[in-house]
C-alpha cells in the first residue's frame, strides 16, 4: 500500500514545477475557520478542494503517461498495474469518502519538526456535513468508525474537525483572530484549483530554521539561510490536477534585491540537479528550463501549462519513478544477500565452521521466508542468487571470498555480490567478477 500511495504522492509533486502568476487579491475561503490554527510558528498551509479533485482521473492520466514511455512491456505492465491498484487503495478510498467535507486544510508548524509527522488536518464543517463521519474517516478510515484506529486522532473544535498525530494538544488561538496580510495574500485562491500550498512563516518559524540550518546547501559557496528567511515574504502554489492539469507558483520577495538573491540561489542549485537527472529524465534540458524562474521586480515566477505537463513533466515523473523503483529493488536485493550471509554465518557457527552445502534446503530447514531467495530485480529467475559454499570458515579469507551473487544470463553491467565476512558490494567490472568467481570455485565453491 505504501508503494501505491507513493504513486499518488509522486504525481501530485508535479505541481512543484509550477506555472507563473502574479499575486492575487481574491478572498480567502474559510479564513475565519482556519485562522485560529495559524500562529507565528506556522510554516505552510495546504488547501485541498476535494469536491473538484478527481484522483482516479489523475491516476488514469498517469497510467496513460506510462504507456507512452520507452520502457519494456513488462515494466509498463507492472507500473500501470500499480497505478490501477492504487485507485482502490485505502488512501484513495478515504479521499473519495471525504468529498462530503468538500475542503480540507493541512497546517504545518515549525514545532512539528523532530516530533513525528508534521501538520494538523483542519476540516471546516460546511452545512449538512456530518462531523462524526469526518472524525471517523480521519481517525479510522471508515465513516462508521469500524476501521482500525490509526496514528491520527480527530476531534471537533468550534466549527472544524481537527486531526492530529498521537497525543499532540491542539491550542487554537482565542477570539478567532483575522489572518495576517501575508497569510491572506499567500492563501488567496484561484477558481478551479484543487491543491493550494501557501507559505508565509512568522518570525518564530523563520528564526527556528535559521538556527537549525545557518547556511543553505548551495554548491558554489555557502549561502546564509537568511537569504530565504528574511528575503521571502510569502509564496503560493496552485495546482489543477491532470488530465487537464496545470500549476501556478508565485514567490513574493521582500524587495527586488531579495528576489534577485533568491533567483541566484536557484541558479546555483540547478546545475548539480541537472547532472543527477541526466541519466534518469528523458529531456532534462526542457525540465531545467521549466525550473528556471523569471524575475519580475520583487517576484519570482515559474510557468507550466497542460501541454507542457504532458510532454515534459509527465515523462520526467515516470522516469523518476522507474529509477526509484529500480533503486529500491537493488537495495532490497542487497538486503536479501545480507540476510543470507548472516544465515550462513549462523549455520557455520553451529556446525564447527562449516557452511551449508545447499543454501535453499538449509534456508527452508531454518524456516526462513522463501522470498529471501528471490531477486526482486528479476523475480522470474530461478534461483535468484547463486550460492558458492566456501567449505569451512577457518580455511578462507572471509573479506575477499565471494559466497553469493545475483543470477544473470548476460553480464548486466553491475552485480551485487556477498562475501563470507558478511559485506555486500556492487561489482561493475566483469573481469573483477570473473576473478572472484574463479577464486571461489578454486576454493571449493560450487
């Protein structure tokens, strides 16, 4: 389920590449309802318009994007299946059920960092909305409260249902205070948007970040975080979901000099990011162009439209997800090898230093799960790993003796191998692998 929800989260993240717009003066919906939960520690407020957001249609768009990419049919089928399964996942079911509430807010505070998942969920109760059903959905994932109680607790405070993690105490500001000028500007909503992210941190939040991270991780030279904490006044990100998706991003700086300084920080960060993405994203140059801001006086603006979403951002998201899945499988394969090596060492300790002759039979005899013998990168290969018994542990150089390696037909360019001392390494040289294999067999490995 985590992987399925990750599909949903990755697709939503396309909004971070954004479409430009100028500051707005629209009224802020639910201002009186959410203002008691916004204080000087608040960093961001996320508004989700569930009534106008069709998550299943968005996932169908994403599945279509996958089918257009240059991937093997097996990869396409696996990815599309994950997306389609995600339409029936619990997170999507809860989102669909929460449509009755129409709009939800997530308020993120600087106080949350380092204390578990950040943010509280605030659901203004519109006329006719069943507060108890909303509480149950947030707490248990079921409107009747019949689901298992999760990490989130929910209660009604005033005209809102508020969800929070664990035993956190919610302290709304008394007197229903008005939103500040900066929060009003950042939270101004455009018609048709589904997700709106507003940032207008107060002084306490800015000071806390300056204390936690004095300098930004810019590659060229150390850049004080005050470039952001003092130079950024507010920012807003507005997202309309695919299939006719778009997004808008406006960063309002304190003044023109601050806007220039923030633009320079972005310019420093893009080249190393481009290098990282070159082997992953199909058209990295187009993506970098999208991520380069246009500066207009005291504002930074980014731009993306529905067509660009389909031609540039969609393929980039698919490629990133494929890369992430491949990396996760490599990591899982290394973990499998480590577990098998640990088992071999335990077996040798119990048998006068002698390693098992047959790894598969020995694993089953120890009631280890069969899945540990499957290479997640190639589950169709039987076996997933080749085991070379080194004989007795007292007769080998453990740190250089290969015991386990991933099965392959033709040299794949890199192979994870496990050594008798328990460590795992990725071998990228076929000559080195051949030497390890020759030495293992010469030592009695079969």
